[in-house]
C-alpha cells in the first residue's frame, strides 16, 4: 500500500508541542519542540504518542518502550541473529535493532494528514530516546518542512512529483 500523504497542494501547519522534562536535581522544565502527534499500529496493538521532527536524524528511531507496547519483532539475518546497527546521536553511540511498524500516521489534532505503511525503524537496545524521532528517511522526503521557531509552528507542504 503506497503512502497516503494527502493531495499535492495540501499544506498542514502544526503548533510545537510542550515537552516537560526533569533535570538532574528533579526540577521540572517545559520547552516547546517540533513534536507531531502520531498514531502507530502493529498486527496486534495500536497506540498514539508524539514524535520529534529531527532534521539531523537520517533514520526514524522508535523508543524501545513503544516497540514493546506494539510487540514488534526485530529483523534477523539468515542465521537467526538480530540485525544490529550502531547509531550515533545526541545521546552518544548506541546499538539499535531493526523492526517494521505496520502503520504510522502523522496527525493534526485528531485528523491524519500522512499515513506510512510497513516502515523500518531503528529501536535502541536501551532507553536512550524519550520519544519517537522522525528522521529524514520517510517524512522529510514527502514534505517541504519549514520550522517557524519564533511562532513555534511547523509547516508541512506536500512535495509535488
């Protein structure tokens, strides 16, 4: 099934979402980030969360907790060994496994504006990412994405073929 990312002249503007984190002293801080709501489905489970639009990421990374929630199976080689990928990110170097998400939809409020199917994702062995990271491998090649830092918004303009 090909991706369904709306009509070619469709533009979607989404607000940055607030992300709250605690520093090493336990103090809560809130920052606005280019996060987008997403829906994900596996053969047995579906869930919703947020994902960071990351221009510096070449691949889409799924937090291990979400891979566990979705009961994703990791890709293995011919000998039955898990395929590993050493990945370098802001959190350092970490080992990832490859899995496939059956369906991932980007949403604005409750409406999907792009649905991708059977996409490979990297899943870190340990919890090194707090959310899903959308890299340049799937979303960025379907939209011209503009970050409006001062207005805390992001624009998705469908690419023409």
